[in-house]
C-alpha cells in the first residue's frame, strides 16, 4: 500500500494555507494505479484473456481482485478513455480510403 502524505503549510504573514494537490487517480477514489489498469486492459483486449481467468491468476499471486472488481475497473477505464476513442474514430474515418484485411468489422 502506498500512503501519500500531503502536508499543509501556513504563511505566518497572511495566514493562508497551502497544500500540494492530491495525486491523480484514473478512477475516482480508485485504488488501482495506471500500471495495474494498463495490464488488466491489455490482457483483456490485447491478449483476449477473460476477466475470470485474470481474477484467478491474481488470487494465485496473493492479490484478491474479484471478477466484479475487475469488471468495474474495465468499465471505469472505458468511460475515461471514451474521448480518446472518439478522436481516433474521427481521424480514421476521415481518411479518403481505409485498408483492411478479410476480418469482419462492425461499426
């Protein structure tokens, strides 16, 4: 567990209080860091590994990540990444020609 300490500082002259900003979390109030989220998403979408198998593997390694927790993390990440997906979609579909192989593509 990583514990972040954010000390508060007070100016004696003007009595204002300053505090460094909280660290960025991809998901609100999330415990998973960007590296873990990237691994989960890559294994799901890049390696086509179902979340239940990921959950079992993490359990063997001593990390209790249930299927529902992993599904919630994937859902939160897809919501966060939606604007990036929209930009890529506009760029790709704005091309004059698209090259593809014989794999079925649904839009």
